[in-house]
């Protein structure tokens, strides 16, 4: 149960950072830290796409990875992939 909640918090952090990165005009990177400062999510623009990374206690948990979204609409419909 605790892992699920942590994963949700991480996903929420990535989502918030992504939204902030898409609205940031003068910045190429946005960082969001957890309230206790132990978890840090960074979203940045690299090579024309959004990338994210995650650190916990200063150690890399997720190395910079391209952020994408895959959406399945209805049964039999094509899958939409955004990168």
C-alpha cells in the first residue's frame, strides 16, 4: 500500500513539473522537491522533447528519460502516442 501511495505522489510530482515546464518560457528546466526535500523531480526540454528525472536523497532513482503519453481510446481504435 505504501509503495502505491509513493508511486502516486511521484506521478503527481511529474505531472505538476510537466505542466510547469510547458508554461515556462525562459527556463529549460523545472525542479520540484517534496516537502521534506528528500525527493526531487526535474523536467527539462532536451532535443525538442520533455524529459524527466527523479532523485531521492541526492541519488538518481530515474535517469533522464523522455516523457511520453500513450492513450488508448476505444476498443479497436488506434493508439495515440505523444512524445
